[in-house]
C-alpha cells in the first residue's frame, strides 16, 4: 500500500477567526446579578467566586452555563458577571466573563465601590472610596 502523504481534509483551508480588536458594549449588572472574581476552578463546569454584592462580599459556587462552556475560558482571577439564585444563596450562575480592559473600565466608572480591580491582581476587599475628587 502507498504511504499516506496527503494533508487531509478541508480543515487546512479554513481561516482563523480573528476578532481580537472587536470592541463590545460594556454590560452592567441588573437586579439579581452581581460582579464576582474567580477564586478557584472546581471542575465539571463549576467555579468558586467571590461575589461583590450588598452582603459585603461572599464566596459562592458558580455554575458555568452551557453557552459559555468550551467557548469562553474562565481562569482564576477573572472578573465575571453572575446571576444570583433566589432559592439558593450560596450558589450562582456565570452569565458572562469581562475582558481585562472591560474590568478596568468597571473600576474607572466605579460601578461597585468594593471593586478594586487590577488585571492579574485579586480584588481588594477594602472600604468604599468616595466618588469626590
């Protein structure tokens, strides 16, 4: 039999999806949602995140929904938007992941006063800073 020298399939003809420079609209939280930072990856589509909400900050186990799985990679230290559950206070669902420049923008407009975001550095859990100045 002859050796298999072909390049195989049509996959090699496909181009890469290059959309790194796309600027998307900054989505702010609504009622029943909270900003959070990933503290631990638990596996099987679950993460542990520190939520910045009116409870003064709380760690919750968050489920990565199917729309984000295998498409949006969530790592430790990432800023995410979670949907809080009415019936389970210690659990939440990941709605979206903020890019690093979006996280900086959230800090700049001071959406949540407990947000002390710096990319690669965990949030600070300090007292709120006044908007004056």
